[in-house]
């Protein structure tokens, strides 16, 4: 909410990517898609996932998350 106020972020055109359950929960709290990235803590978090709502996408890397988001929104994203 603070970042939204400070930077006028359009949450309808945003997503949150992270390697923790709390990152995905943050996304869902602001009605944005949550992407779990399997790098860092992501594989461990994914294996132990116990949340009422799943991430919209599970990405192999941050670059994979950006490609998925871009393709889903008609943006030109290089491989």
C-alpha cells in the first residue's frame, strides 16, 4: 500500500514475484497475481506449500516469471 501511494503503481498491471509464501500472500492481499520463483527458498517453499490459494504461476527463475507475465499481457519479451 505504501509503495502504491508513493509511486502511484497501477496494481491492475502489476504482479509480485518472490521465493517465499509471504511474497505470494502479499500479491493476493493487493489483488495482484503472485508468482513463486523456485530459486532461493522457492523450491523448499513450494514443496511445503500449505496456503488456501496457490500462486498463479510457478517460475523456474525471475526471467521466466517476466516472460510468463509479458506473454500473458501481450508484451514483447525476449526469450
